[in-house]
């Protein structure tokens, strides 16, 4: 699982986010992990699309305590490292 992923708005659309996710995936695979997951707010269509275009799929929804919105849980199968 990775969380609290963000790129400064001034650096968005530069490929930095994709590079950071690729690094997290690479490290997880090298550590023997077979799946990597994250979550984001259900109304965040742009973020959900960002993850889906990188091979993540929606695997569930969750209402975290203290949050006023539902979250979408996404996961991606990793190639062996």
C-alpha cells in the first residue's frame, strides 16, 4: 500500500507523478510484493483515471472513519522483481 501521494500543482503534468509511482512499484516488486494498492476520494474522477491509465483497477470502496466522503480502493498486480 502506498499513501499520501501528491505532486506540487506547479509540477503536475511533468511526468513526476508517474515516475514516483513507477519507483514505488519497482521497490515493492523487488521486495517480493505481488500487489500494490492505494485509495482516493470517490469524487476524484481525474485521480481515479490517473491510476487506471497506469494499470490500477478499482477493487472496492471504503468509508474511512472521520471522513465525509467515500474512498475508492485501487490495486495493481506487480510483475516479479
